[in-house]
């Protein structure tokens, strides 16, 4: 095909004729020399056919429509450009999956918020290092993130030794598992740092009777909150979302489905808590869907962060270090176990698993250890060796 450069208006066009076939289009330049060089390369590519090595370069040099017209004339088909997956693409895919699980009631809103926080922190880390492509996020990069994240956590109040890093790493492991599943990566670059929530050195932190008395004495406007946490063992998320419809004064029970594990719990209300709830109900005259706990400072429903802060402030007023809402749950669980309740009973009351009760609470109950000690030291419970067996041991020792 012979191509002639023609001027149309202010632009230069390629006009090719081969038999009855005619192909033409703008060259994207007003410079005659540049236009002639483009046409020369185009003629070579047309003469070599669809296998010519010039087509990929011409696809960048010519206007898109002009390139496609001439390429179609010889049957050249472009190979799709393989896109390198980016962190933004992976994050978007993971957030879509979270939204799906949220709609299917397999994930809690609070969990999604925690995951999004981890994703945003990791994105800030990548931005500082100008990393955007997934293949560039290697194991050394992930190890650097752990140190970076640990320092950021420790700068905040109540960092608790940066134990939240374990959860951050677990979240990222799940994110990159999706990348492997979607064939964006071959291997997961994230090395786990243990299971979130597991701490063999930790466990239950129940308040002592003396501490409970001190907290009760200094409760002030937080008395109802203290009693609700103390006598129900509700998690913070359940305490702040408890509504009056779930408080049954007629049978003195609280009935609700827990937010974390979606388990139905029916809690008998202690007499002291019943009185406090009745006083609050008569004072506020709330509707069935109003929250039981309100912020005394604003009169608005209590938020989870505000609940935490008020319990910390109460602990400071009472001289009780490390006071926070979950310690009341620990206190109720240990109380029940100490008074003879089984792990099954406690799990049903708190809406938890038996395994969690056994791992988190049972090892820290002194009364249970003493009960085992009594059994072991009781002569009636011990199995005695036969005389012949005892003689064999004695003869080996001689």
C-alpha cells in the first residue's frame, strides 16, 4: 500500500490506497518531516503484514483511530497489556468482600471499622515509601511496617505495649490471602505474630472486693453504668447499645443478642441493678428503643469510646489503676466460677465460648486451684501402688 501525506485544514493526514481499498486518518502532527517519517514506518509495517515488529511502536506514535484502521487492514491484533496489580486495587477488593460479609451478617460493623483502620495505617506507611505496586510489597517491607506501626501505637495513651499490632498483622494476612486467591500474588508476604487476643502472660483481670468498694464509693453520675457492667458482664459494645425494650422488669431479666458473637443471652438482674434501672426509667421516662446508658455530661447515648474514658476516669478518682469496662466482665466471670458455676454456665451467661472461658478465666481462679489441691492431697482420692510394684521400685533404687 502506497501512502500519501495530505493536508486537511491545519493537520496532516495519511491517505493510503491499495486496489479498491482506501485507508486514511490523521497523523497527529503538523510537522511535514515528522509526518513523512511516520508514513515511511507505516508503509514498512503494512508491507511486512500482521507480524511486523513495528506495530507496537506505531500504536504509541499514531492517533488511536488511525492506528486501528491501518492495523485492521493487515489483520494485526494487539495483545492486551498485562496490568500490574496495585495496593489500591487489592484494598478495594477486600473492602468489597467485607461489605458482602456485612450484608450476610457474617461480620460486625465494629469489626469492619477496625479492619479499615488497619488498612488506612498500612496505606499511610506505603505512601511514605512511595510504594503502590503489589509485587513491591515484600516480606522485608512488611517487617518494616511492623516496626513503624509499633512506634505509632506506643505514642498513644493506653497503648498497652502495642499488643494491637498482632491484630493489625492478622488483618493484613487476610488481605494478602485474598491477593493470592485472586492471583494477584503467588505467595502471602505477611508473617503472622500470633493469634489476636492470645496472651499466655495475661488473662482475666478481675477487680478485688476492695477495688469494687472504692469504685462504688466514687461512682457519682456513673453509678448506673458501673452497676450495669458489674452485674451483667456485658461487653462495652453491648452495654452502650442496650435498649429499654431488652430490659424486662416483670421477670427481672435482660435479654439480647450479643453484637460480637450473635448469641442470645438472658441475664438475671441483680437487685441493686434493678433498683438503679427503675430510678433511671422513672427519671427519664424513655421509649422502648432508647438506649439505657447515656452520657451524663451531654444527655446523649453513650458511645463505646466515651464509656471507656469514663471508666478510666472513675478508676483515677477511686485510686484503682487500670480500670476499664472489660474488667467488670472478668470480675463477674471469676465470681461465678469461684462460687461453683461451670465454664458452660459462665459461657451461656456471657454469650462466649466454653473454650474462651477455660483459657481466659479458669486458670486465674484461686478457688478452683485449691479445689484441685484438696482432691490431690486427699488420701481417699489417691491410687496406691500395690506392694509388689512398690518392692520393684525399691529394689531398683538399691
